[in-house]
């Protein structure tokens, strides 16, 4: 029970932070503010592990939480938090890793050139962030942190003026250093991560698909 609480501390702190952000941003009337929640899977790059360690090609869960602020109809920014867990593939050493990140990204609405319906929306996003790696179990001392750069694309379908559902595909480039000594990398990870998530985007201010 104690281990489980410690592993999820960063998740609950980030959730509280984002909820506070939602409350403060939602006071604005002139710009569109959105809260985003998504759940999906992840795939870590094989070169992020030391020899004899390999993760499953597809892992669950990936949880993303974010708040997005559109300065203009097509241009905005978002602050988002991601929690990922992956574990060992068959016939390799047993391990589990919690991969937590926080990113500040620019958002660009390209719906005008990609959508065939006013209910469809397409957004590209990219920006820098920080990754925190926490191995579980016997390798808990090998936790590391490093900078990252994230980029992705979201495809939205509008359910109403305030709500849309979406699929997001993102790639997180890790700028972790080589493990030195190699023993510091046992059960840890310093590579890139691909994520695919399904979620909901809720407009807290303005109108998601209103015309100009």
C-alpha cells in the first residue's frame, strides 16, 4: 500500500495543479480554454534500455491531463502532464518503470486544410518538457530525469459546442545521457516514447467549433 501511494504521488500533485489551472483560466471570456483528459497505450524505444532488458512493444496505461489556451482561432498553447507505465517483455529480466512527464507545447489548428466537416478538427502540437523515470521494485535507486521534446497530432470530433472526443498520437524525444556506469541503467530507461491515447476535450470558455 505504501509503495503504491509513493508511485502515484506525482500523478495526484499534477492533477491538483491542473484543476487549479482550470479554475483560474475559466474566468476568461475572450479566448477558448479547454480541459483535456486521455487514456491509452505507449511503446518505449528499444535503445533506451541496457543489455538484457527489453519492454513490451505495447504497454498500458498512458494517462494524459492538460489545459489548453487558444490565443487566436488557430494558435494556442497547452500545459500537459503524462503518466506512463511499461514492463518487461517475455524472456527478459523482470522490471517495471513509471515514466512521468510535463510539457509546455504550442498548439496549431490546421482544421481549415484537413477537415471535411465542421464537426471535425485537427491540431498539431509540439514543445519542450521534462521526463522523470522511476523504476519499481528492486531497481528503485536507478531513477533519473532529463529534458524532452514532444510532438504530436490530435484528430477531434465535436459532440457539442462544449465537448469533443479525440485521438492523439505523440512522440516524446528523450535527451537522457548514456548510463555511466551501465549498472545505473538496470531496470531504468533513457530513450524515446510513442503514445496513442483516446480522450475528451471540454471547452471551459468560448465555443469549440463556433464560426467567426
